[in-house]
């Protein structure tokens, strides 16, 4: 360590830290790995080579662990030392190393220096320390020069980033608007209002980006660096809190997507029992965190008009190629064929026309798709149960 510490361009040096059982405890830090910063070689054996022999090669890292940190006094004083005002038990060494790097110095890790240390269980990461590090260094954390951007920063280090798109991004800089879309699901409203539109725009060469299930981490989102984030059906307390975190770190335009008036769910809607009692306040809070709101109908836009000044209506649509090969069964019987489609959440809607179904059973052939109460089955000519979304077009052509 002293050998590298005497080099004028080096400000900090870290060692290979071993546990009593002979396995690696710390060996350099990858920024953004399973949090703000972590060692990628924890639990490797003493003689392990590591990814690309990196456990055996002296190299530059962006940060090294506090427990084996040697720092040049002059450089330490030049950058102001540890920032004890903003960091407590966690990440003070990470912040120091990043400031040394910004000042033009190198942070070196060497496997030739080994330190045996029976580390106590780590202190719980203070949320304010993590937040402070992200606020100060998030762009640098997401783009660690010591770690390939196509490698994953979650779970196993040096594994390929799985993502939602096959292959590596061949472009150094974005050539199209980058959109990150967070559908609420992949099999229903999330598919036809987010997934399929995104897929069609991507195929047409109008956007690039990623479809992600759930909320990505701040590091993962910063790595994608989107211009637009689409947030669908975020109306629980947890998802709105995630959106608040998002607004702290990302400068992307946020679009709130909603297809139903969830503020006042009908009493006969099966999903109503799971809705929070303060739904209007939650929706208002979520919408207020976004730059634009997209809804499915004009009446829905009017209901939400008092919550936001930029609401756009985009009706539900089906990509033409999904239905173009289907042939409807019109005029195949002496009676008109009348269809109804819905699920358990539409039971109240169906009750509105239940008498009509009974009265017209001798005059029309009723064709139900998705859900049909037992009381109406005698009046329905055909009933098609729920099928996967990709089978909707052939199933609904009846």
C-alpha cells in the first residue's frame, strides 16, 4: 500500500480484506452495486481469480473500503477530509474517494496488501446517508468507470444486465427519445395501454427505452437516463411514495396513466374492498407529482380536471395487425349476435342490462365473453371464458 501511496497521482489505496474463514470480505467498491456502493467479490475464496482476474490485479477503483483505507494527507486536506456534517456511519469513505477522483487523483486497490479482519455485523444503513450520497453523486454512481454499464448492479456482480430488451445497446449516446414505461401488469390494462403502444412505437423507430415491472432503483433508472417515465395506475400509498423518491433524483418528464375512475369505485365492484379509504387524496398526490396525465375517456378527464392542468385523452385501441387476420361471425344465424365482455369487476355494470338480456333472449343471440353469472346462462347463446390476452382477438370475433 505504501508503494502505491507514494505515487504523486495516487491519493488513496485499499487492501484485500479477508475474513477468519479465508474468504474475501472487501476488495474494492463498485458504485451502485446493490445500493450506493458494495464490494463485488465478497465471499470469494482466498485464491480466487475473480472476474477477468480482477482479484489478482492491482487496479484503479472509484472507491475502496474504509477499514483498509490509506490516504495521502495533502490530498485529504485538499478535498476537505471526511464530510462528517452530512455522513454518519455509512459512505463517508465513498464520498471521500469520489471527491479525490474529481480532484484528479487515482484510487488504487492492490491484492498484494492483505488484511485479516473479523468484521462485526455491518451497521444498518442510515436512509439519510444513502439519500445524501445519491443527491451528491447519483450520475457518478450510475456510471462507475470501473464497471461496464452493460453489467448488472443487482444481485450477482459481473453478470449481464437482463433488462427487457435482448442484446447490448450499440449506441454511445441516445439517438431517439428514451422512454421508461412502468405498466401495472402485462396481461390486461397494462398490456393494451402501455406495453403494446410502447412496442409499436419502438418498432416504428420513434422511441427507445425499457418496459419495467415495478419501480426500478434510482441507480437503475439513472443508468437508463430517460427523457420520459410513464407511471401507470400508481394509486397506492407505497407506489406514490416511490414516485416521491423518483421526483427527488430524476429530471425526466413523468406521465401518470389512468384508465378508470378509481376515486369512486362502485360498491358492487369486486376490487372495491381492496381500495384505500383515502383514494382521492392518494390519486391527487400521485397526479401532482407528474407533468402530464393520460386517461382513456373524456368523462374521466373531466372528473380529474381539478387535479391537473394537462390531461390528455387517449382511447383504448388495438393494433391493427392483432385483429386483421380475424373473421367475424356476423350473419351466421337468423338472429342478430350481440356481445358483452367483462370480468368480475363489471358485475354491477352487467346488472344494469340483466333484464334486457332476459327480455331479448328470443330475439337475439347473446354472446358473453369473460364472465357470465349463473342466473343469466339460460339466456345466453354462447359463453367464452377468460383467455390469455394474446387470444382475445380470435376469442372475441364471435
